[in-house]
C-alpha cells in the first residue's frame, strides 16, 4: 500500500471510481423516457376520458343541459391534454414508442366519439361526421403509403383544422340556442372546409414525396455498380 490517493495516481493503475458517472447520466435519461412520464400520463388520461365522455353525453337520453355541460368539460380537458402532451414529449425528450402509438389513437378516439354521439343524437348531420372521420382515416393510410419515402410534416393548416374542429364540436356538445347556435353552425362549416382543404393538401404532399422518393431510388439503382465489375 503506497499511501498515495487514487486521485493522485497520475492515471496509472485501475480506472478511478468516478469514471462511471456518465453511466449514471444515461440512467437518468432512460428514466425520463420511461413509460410513466408526464406526456404519456396525459395521453392515458385522454384515452380514459373517451368512455367517460360518451357516458356523460348520453345520460338521460342525451339532451339534459347539465350532463351535456359535464360532457363538454370532459371533451375540453381531452383537447387541452392534446395540446400539451406532444409539446412536453418533444421539449423534455419524453418520446416513447407507447406515446407514438397512443397519442394519435387518443386524438381520433375522442373526436370520433364526439362526432358519432352528436350525429346519433340528431344534433349533427351524419355527412359531416363522415367527411371528418374519412379524412382522418385517409390521411393516416396516406402516411403509411409514403412512410418509406419520408414523413409528411404537420402543416399550419392542419393545426388550424384541429383547432376549428375542437371548437366547433365543443360548441355542439353544449345545449345552445339563438345566436350561439348560429355561431356553432358557421364554426362547423369552417371546420369542414379546413378538413377538406388540408386533406387535399396532404394528398398533394404525399404524391410529391413519393415521386421524389422513387426518383432517388431510380438514381441510386442507376449509379450502383454491376455485379460483373472487376475488383
């Protein structure tokens, strides 16, 4: 035993104990990106709100103003969590495989449940529900169609569409009369128009993205060496 502290050994001998510190930092990052983080919890809350919303809006035949107000509160909370969970996941590096799958499912589940319930109660024409749901399903399939060529980014129009849909559907959930009922009609008209226009824009982006991807593949195939080339 030399009596010389390990920290003063001049780098000779065994590695110093504190050299393992980066592993600890990695462990912290892994915990932050675990399943039980704030972003995923908000997504789970939104999923749980879907059956709760349906039960509330359909209570007493679906036309009681108090139950409809409570259903609106559940819908509003779901929309608010939708605004924050994605932001928190990106801001604090909390993106997980669960979040990637559950977040879009939760978004479409609460909106689809609200639209179907409103149409079933006779408050909203079925064609409106059909246009919105078919657009959402179509865009999802479109993303899978071009996924090997790239990702279609969310546009400002798409975000505006989501805001318009949420506002319009929320107004329809409430029992409104007079000018407010007229307001929600025009708000829904704007939401439907944005739904169609942004859907067509996504189709355009998907076609362009696929063409560019196929062109890159053809260029890569043309530039690849032939199997008979000498080494």
